């Protein structure tokens, strides 16, 4: 009797192991979504899923969700390293309607076994429809790449990097347009002991009610080749440095117009070079930090230039 029970237990264990292996094997390195797909499908190219949320459980860590054709693919919470590719290259953008949702994409990777903790979002169009909160929000992970993406009509921030772990997070933003954010276009910050290192290139932030780009506590942001035209409210800024004395914003080759304060430093350091500043209130407002200009900026049509610390190019 005992021998029979032992044999049954062994068989049960073996069956479980094979089932687990089959489940792991079922996750593909590349999965597919389509506007005419179905989430009951295996997310293969010939039998694609309908939503990004339906595809991610069938996609292996470090894999990619690819988009076959235009469609609405739903919001997504990401808890593992992955690429979400919205198509581009003639297929249009992978559309995400985040109406009434906390965010279009939430990145929250805490698994110690996930070595890279890296997410890449490419060729996406995120529409908050004036009721969705944030476009993209990251609270845990090591690296986030956002490329060729539009974010529009959110009631919160276009991109919100608000890390809750004392780690170094890298953020890379390229060819991204953010419009009509009711709070900030881009804001980055982290907890004590952490650090956010960000590069923003070829970008636009238009019509945000709050700040265009804010470097918050322990955030170091370098931006170039951008247009920041927020038409924002009182006490808001095109670029703000705040949060603590370690915050930094390095601004090179940007066009910043129609901002109440173009560059404002509450705490921390801002450096501005090779930029055009026009059509607003105060070009440079230093409240309690360090604001440096390298003498290569062009300022016109401003009510005030403000107080700055000139720095030679040598």
C-alpha cells in the first residue's frame, strides 16, 4: 500500500514538472497582436492576440510583443524585461486608449531573477482621452527606453518616473511628442539613496498645464534638440529643477517659448546652452539653486531675462 502511494506521488511530481516545463516552453520570445486578433490565440504571427495585456503572459522575459497592423491594444502593466513594438514603418502606431485608466503603461519590475529589468516602448500612440491619468509611469526597474511615441490628453503627467527603490534607473527618450498633459509633460524623481539618469533627445512638449520637464529629487536629466512650449499656468516652468540639491538639468539646443518661467531652479542646478528662448515671462528664474548659461543662447520677446551665472565656453 505504501509502495503504491509512493509510486503515485512520484508520478504526480513528474506530471507537475512536465506541465511546468510545458508552460515555460509555451512562452515565445516574440509574440504578435493584431486589430483583428483574439487573446485566446497563442499570439503567433498567424494567430495573433488582440491586446498587449493578452500577449505579455505568453511572451518570455527579454522577449518582444510585435504589432501586425493598426488597432487599439489596451493598457499594460509590465513586470518583466520586454519590448513592446507598436509597428511603425508604414503600419502606423500601436494605439493605446487609456481613458479612465491610471496610466497607459506601468513599469514595475521587482523580480530579482530578472537581471536586465529593462523595458523598451517603441512606435506607440497613447491617448488619455482627457480622462486617463498618466501616459507612461515607471516605479521600479533598471532601464526604460521610449522611442517614436506620442502621448496626448492625460489628466496627470505624460511621462512620470517616480522610483520607489534606492537603485540607479536609466531613462532614454527619443523622438517623443507629449501634448495636452494636465500636470507635467515629463517628471522624474526617486527616493533617498536612488538616482535617475535620463537622456531626452528630439522631443516636443506642448500645452502642459504644469511644467514641461521637471528634474525632481535625485534626477539628472540631459535634454537636447527639443521644443518646449507649454502655455502653462502661473508658477509653472518650461524646465524646472526641484526636489533637492542633487537634481540637475542640462539643456542644449532646445527651443523654449511661451512659458511663464522658461528655466526655473528651486533646488539643484540647471545649465543652458545653444537654446532659443522667446515669447514668455521670465527666461531664467533662480529661486534657491544654481543656474548657469554658457553665453550661446538667444533670448527675445521675454518680459524678463532674470538672474543667471554666466559661464565661459573654455
